[in-house]
């Protein structure tokens, strides 16, 4: 394994613009597993291969030429030995080889030379072919992975794969509100035991895309050779999502009494709030109250070994609703809260738990005169502990399924929270699609 500083220099300095917030490491275990799956798939599918008709001409120096067509060419027998594949540091790529490949083809031929025609069947065999292919992995200016082949044997295949890679999107729409930008931030880094890729990993608001006032910090994901894949996800990625929601004004909610659980001892009306704000029921008897609750700034996640903290700078504007539906402003509070959370994987699910660390209310504006916030603060803390946190923890303990497709499944996944990032390592189970070779 390369020294972390060398890796940093290699992954991070190529374009000199952004540090990668998402890093992915493919280990040798992953590479060998991918090879085995691909080789089995090729072996199983070779018998279904059909070749298109092939036309050609053989020039005969002064007699003109012989034109021929080969039709119905199929593989009669094929010996496809276990290929080998390794990370190839010299060219920053992969080296693949097959030794002793043999194939027997059968088919029909037609030929003509001037007015002479002929036709028949043929059998053809190639024995003991050795194929070696070296592929260089790079990245293009738009942050796509690119492949270039350093010898001709499988050139067409590599060109095709490269075309697919170039056509792949590096920006994904995540939901109605956010897109995720995931181009490579630099060249892939290959050493004898792994392939490392660095991605931008930045969320943007679709409605108001803009750069956040913070940057991804450097970090290096340790390589876990016992797993096929390791991945590191910086707190930057989480905070860019937070910033995206905040800049699109999505971090706000109007809370009215219909959202308060019926068993709550306190309800959102001027009478029920009297014990906390004595002048309120006197000035506005028996009116419903609505709380406009919003983030004053974007919530900030920070990751430390074993723990995630969330700092949420919020505010509440309280209104009394007059009988003629006019909203009369009452007061404004700042609500500053800190949360601590844990995150882990359990049997294919991402799970977590949250506790509240700190919760303070500060009166910053009032049209009903000053009042003490201590009792209100205790009430809000109690509401958080009795209703909000249990609701969130219930969702987190059920967890969220790790992403999977019918072709790829993550197994044996382990997640740990490190300084500045979460590390995720996993094995994968691949089930190649039934698409036939052609
Ligand atoms: C790539 O993104 C464009 C625009 O968002 C979309 O129309 C297209 O279907 C995407 N292609 C793939 C392969 O996901
Ligand atoms: C609604 O009622 C309030 C309080 O009685 C009053 O101050 C306000 O002017 C009224 N607004 C309208 C639009 O009638
Ligand atoms: C809790 O908030 C108070 C007041 O804002 C602050 O002084 C204190 O440092 C905070 N504690 C933690 C653990 O963040």
C-alpha cells in the first residue's frame, strides 16, 4: 500500500480544484471476485454465441479476386481457461491474461471467382492461444473514468466499454430537491493491491444551485484488504445536502395544534401557554397559536470516531390567529440545539440512534413584552425527549436498506465513523444479467 501522503498527492492534485468527498477502493479481493464472476459468465454463455455473416475478398494477383461469405458460424467447442487479472502499477491500470485458450468453430461457406461458384461447410480450430491485455485507467476532463488499451487483442471491446463509460452520467437526481454531482476529481490511483477513485460527492439544490461556504477536507480511507470494497464518505457530502435544502428554503415548518399529540399536557393556544407566558392570555384570550419553525443557518454535521454531531441553529416565530384569520406576530425565539448520533450497519440495513445534547431558547424579539424562557425551554426539551426523538429513533432503529440491484448486492458490510468521514467496507455479490454475448 502506498503511503497516505503519496496517495493524497496522486488523487487530489490532478485537477487542483476540489478534494474528493467520496472515495472508493477496489481491493485485490474485489478484483479477483469480479474476474471469477465474469469468467463463469463468459464460459456459460459461449455456447450461445452466434457470429454475424462475414464477407471478404481474397485478391489473386492477375485473376481478379475470390469473394467469400461465411454464414451460420457457431462455436463447436471452447476451452476457456481461468484468466488472470492484476493491478498493474507500471501503466496505472489492469493486466489481464489468458493462457491456452482454444476454440473450434463450424459454419458454412460460399465463394465465387468470376463466374465460378462454390459452397460447403467448414470446421476451424485455434489451439493454445495466449492473450495478454493491458488497460490503462484514466479520467477525462468531465470526470468520467476512461479506459485505453495498450495492445490490440481486445481493442474493440475496450473501445466499446470506454464509450459506455463516457456516456455515463456523473450527475444524478436524488429526489425532487437535490442532485448529486459525482465526477472523478483526479486520476485513478493504482498500486499493487488496490484501485482508488476519488469523486466530488457534492449535493446541490435543484432550485437554487450554489457553492456552499465550506470545502471538502482531505482524508484518506484506510484500505481493508479483507473486503472487496472500501468507501469513505466525508462529512462534506452530508453538509452539502444540508446546505442544499437550506438554500432552497426547505428547512421550515409551520406547527399548529393539529400536529400536537392529543395526550400532550400543553396545546398551541394562548390559554394553554399562559403558565409559561403570563401576559399572553391576557392580551390575546383564547386564540390558536402557530409556530413558524425554521433553520437560521444550515445544520452542520461533524464526524468523530464513533460519533456524529449535528449542530442545528433554529428559530421560532410565534403568531396568534385572529378570528378574522389575521396572523398577529407575538415573539421570536432562537433555538440552538446539538445532537449526538451513532450509525452502524446491521444485516443489510443502515441503522442509527440520536440523543439530544444541548437545547437552549433565547428570546430575540417580542411584541408582547419580555418573559422568562426557562419554563418554555424545559417544556420544549420535554417535547423533544417525549415525542420527537422517540419518533426519529424508531425510524432509525428500523433502518434503511443498503442500496442493491438485482445484479449486485452488498454483503458483510461494516460501517464505522472516523474523524471527518464515515468508512464503509463491504463484500459484494454479483449476479450478471442474462444478456447474451454477441
Ligand atoms: C443522464 O441524465 C440525463 C439528464 O438528466 C437523462 O435524460 C438521461 O436519461 C441520463 N442517462 C442515464 C444513462 O442515466
Ligand atoms: C383582524 O382582526 C384584528 C384584531 O381584531 C384587527 O386588528 C385586524 O385589523 C383585522 N384585520 C382585518 C383584515 O380585518
Ligand atoms: C450548550 O449551550 C450552551 C449555551 O449556548 C453553551 O454554552 C454550551 O457550550 C453548549 N454545550 C454543548 C455541549 O454544546
